[in-house]
């Protein structure tokens, strides 16, 4: 029996649906949009699903200190 740490989620609108489909179809995705659209949530959700499959997760973020990039966790 395998243990799942994630629940299945559904996109709330067509933009989120297209974003999730793109994450599934392409190896690299650049998500642009207004704050609060669910970009980070959906990307982390998908990363957790991949972690269950491969057992390894690599997180990266830009290291640019001179540019205003907004909130970076």
C-alpha cells in the first residue's frame, strides 16, 4: 500500500486549468499573472505529486537582489 501525502485539487477557473495542463505537458513553465491567482499553490501542489512519484524534489529561486521580485518564500 502506498501512502499519499497530497489530496486531489481542482482548478477554480479556466486559467488555472490551462496552467495545470501546461505543467503536465511541458518540462519548464513560466507563470505570469496577478497576485492571488494560485500560481505558487498549483506549482507546489504539482511538485508534491512528483515527489510522491520520484522521492526527490529540487526547489530553485532567482537570487537577484537588485530587482523587486515581490514575495519569495
